[in-house]
C-alpha cells in the first residue's frame, strides 16, 4: 500500500472529531435537561408555596376541603376565556369536553350530554337531550310544570334549593323556584334558551355561580307521551334525594389571576385538589425565540437519533374528564415532589417534562401543582449548536483530509526523489558518486538525504584512495625493492671487500625493514580493534604515565626541543595504559613529522569539564581550513611523500579509536598566532570512591 493511501486511511481518524462533538452535545443536552428540571421544579415549588397560604384559591368553599371524597357525580366546569352567545344552538362549545348519561336498560330511551364552563362569575350549561317525543308544558292543564323539564338543585346556607326550567315552546326560558318557601334568590337570573334538535332538544343556560353554593345537581323529568304523565328522570341527582347535591368543581377567578404570570414561562400549569380534580389548567404560551422547526429537518432527525435514549412512556390519560393521572402526581399527593419525562404523542422526536410538587398547609397536603414543559424548547438551542458543529466538523474533516493528502503527496514525492537519486547512483559503469542531492530540510527525510550524501562522499573518498593506493604502494615498494636489488648486486661485485659487504647488507636490511613497516601499517587498524576488544579498562594515574613516556620521547626525538607541562599532582582515569601510550606515540610521532628541526614539542596535561585533557603542541605549518573534521578519518594523510616513512593515513584514525574506547574524544586545532598545531585527547575522570572500589 502506498504512503498516500496509508495517510488517507489515517485521515479517517479525523472522524473522531464529529463523534467527540456529538458526545459534547449529548453532555450539553443532559446539562440543559437537568437545568430544565431544576428550573421547572423551583417554579412549581414557588407556586405551591403561594397556594398553600391561600387554600381558598383551590377550595372557594371551605366545606369541600374538609369533606370526604365525593361518592356522587360532581360536575366539572372548565374556565372559558372567550364569550358565549346564549342562543341554544351550542356555538362556541366545540372544544369543551362533554359527559354522557343515559337511562337504565328497560326504561324509555333517554340520553343526554352535558357540558359546563365558567366565565366572569357565571356557570354555563349546555345539555343535548335525546328524546324521541318531547312534551312541552301545557298551561291549560295547570300552572305548575307538567311537561318535560329540567330541575337544577343547589345548596345555600345548609339547605337545598331547586329551580325548574320548563317551556311551552322552544325559545327563551327562565327558571322558577321549585318551592314557594324558597327565598333569597331571583330565579329569573337563571336564564337560557330551549331549542329543538333532531331526535330531541338542546338547552343552554346561564347560572350565577353565587347561586350554586359550590354544589350543583340536576335531573331531567321526562313525562312520556303527554303532559302530566308518568315521570322518568335522568341526571346526577334525583327528586327523592335528600342529601346535598354533588360538588361543582370549577376554577376560581382568583386562582386564574394568580397563575396568569406563570403562563409566560413556556410551561403548562395545572393545580389539582386532593381528589385529582383539575381546579386550574393553564396551557403554555411559547416564549419568543427561534423555533426548532427553523432547523433543517434532516439535521433534526440526525440530532434526535444521536440523543435517543430509552423509550419513554406516553402521557397518562385520566379515566374521567376533569381529572389528571400520573406517577409524579401520586407522589406529590403523597407529600413528595417528583419529576417524570414523557414522550409527546403528537411528535415522535419530542419529549415533555412533568414535575409535580405538593401543596401543603397546616392540615397537610391539600393539592398539587403540576408544571409541564416541552423539551423541544431546549433542544432547539442544541439544534443550532449541532448544525454548526456538524458544519464545522465536515469542514474540519475535509480540510484535514485534504491537508493529509497533500502532505502525503509531498512526502511521497520527496521519498520518490530520494529513491530515484539513490537508484541513479548505481549505473552500468558502477557507482555514480557525484551530484547526489543534499536536502536542507530539517526533518528525517532531509537527514536521510544528507546521510546518503555523506555515505557516498565517504565512498568517493575511499574509491579515490583505492585508486591512488596502487600508486602509493608502488612508490613505497619501489624504493626498498630497488635498494635491496642494488645492494645484492653490489654485494656480488664486492665479494672480497668485507667493509663494502657490511654496507650493502645494512642497506638490504633497511629495505626489508621498510617493506615490513608497510605491511605492518596496512594491518595496523585490524590489530588495534582486536587489542581493544581483548582489554579491560582499569583505574590509572596519568601524571606518572606522562612523565615516564616523556623521558622516552626525549631520547627518541633528540632533534626537537621536548617540553613537559604538568601542574597537577594526580589525574585519575579509567583506561588501558598500553593503548594510551600507543595513542601518545602516534600524536608525538605526528608532531615530530611536521615540526622543523630544533622546533618545540610540548606534552601537557590540563583539567577540563569532561575530566582531563592530554595535549601535544608542535611548532610548524598549520592545518588548512576544513581539514580538522576529516583529519581523524581513515586513509587521510597530509604528509609529504618524499620522506622515508610509510604514511597510509591510519595513525590519527587509530588515535580516534583509542579515545572512543575510553569514552573520550580527540580534536585538532591551530595554535594562536598560527605558530603551530595542538592535538588534544580528552578523557573522563573517575570519582575517588569509584577509584577505591576499583582498587579493592
């Protein structure tokens, strides 16, 4: 697989950026959910605290607060905001939920549906009656109602009060007292319209709430086929009931006004009494802001799928109109606040958060506050963040992939160029060691290019040396061979002259010694490496070692002015004395080769950062520029070829091998004022305790 394809596969790791972003969005969405829950619960707690101090807002008739749970059929009346047209046709009642009743099996077919609302201190009732034969009141029979009629039963001052609504013909109707002893109210304020309908009739009424006393019962009296006939009743109470009528459950205007400010928080507010009746139900009003529908639908689907969690329950449906159910409500009525999240039945991707808080006073829990809020309001914020994150992620992945592809192409081109250059270095004629491209890039490929160039440069120097080696050997061997040959010839001619024979024999021996030195120099490096491997360093003192070899050098190099410069008493290192002496022999011999007769050669010892520096100074010619770095390489020599010594360029290389074996280094530099050259052999010092351990 090519490098470009490999980096292209590596670029797939950039896909972790959108994944990490999605995880961040999930965490942010979780934080928003938690914040929403805390905010919603705090608002519900505040509402519950206010209502707990004013129980009359929930129970406008205090008797219902202390009364046992209803065993009858209470009437639930919703609050209505828009006005109603009282005409008996049921306009404006379309969104109000009705309650159905029908007669028992075996009786005449009679059924009704009633709806109840409150507005501005009045109770409005709409009754749709199914009666196949409607009998109207006949004033000719009696003044008392004798046809089909409706009886309303209320409760005032601990006594029941009945109001009868009957008519001789469809149209406007007014109530009349059910008893002559009934006083204190104007029955005519209970008014409405009676209209015929298919299969029955419709009755729409307006009743002052103050007349009800918090209770309301009703029943239809059906007289059959003629006025004054046998009565059949249907309703939530009966003519023979002596107990108080069922409760009328409605939302007081004071409670509506107290809860109105909370409608602007984007939450649905519900207040329930202890029997789960909704005494207030204010739908939410969406706060201003960008709706979630402004986000592209595909992004919403992707985002919701990323945030998908365990399936949620659908909101519970109350079995009775006007009541509410839910686990959080049960917990609140038990005295513990609770939070539950439901799925929105109208939108598969939306959720609804519901929190319930108990309403308490001195008597205990008197109700509960439920706040519901759609999670879409907060998700719309993260929708925007997700859409931006997705866009930025796609852009980042595209830029990253393009950058990696471009970088891979550049890298592949550079490696290919280096490969072609290395391939072109080998041709049919052999190695082409000239013109290898040397990169200046400060990276690994540039370093590899420079290392290849250095390697080929070394090979070029080695080849040059091999090409000149035959000439050097020819020059070196020709002279001793000629000396031996002429000495043997002269020895034959001077067979009887012992003096001449001795001279010729001496010359022949010198020629043989020269040949021996040439062969020795050619194998010197290999013998040195073997000797290094077979020796182990030991602690030694450089001061007595240098003093001893200095006296030997004074005897050998009498034609030079030898000097010793040592100012320390002790200089301990870890090394091999024979190898160090061999290195000093090479350095002093090299100094003597370039120092003119009578010139000064100085052998000295100084302390340095590394440890100890052994230096050899010699007067004479200086080193040419650019030679210091190559002087210790093998087969490099600056000597003249006219002397009688063998110079194959291995002496200083041997010194470098010995210094590296001792974990040191060797260097060469010109002396100040260009008076000569200094060679320095730097060796690391050893600690006194290390010396004692080694001695022990």
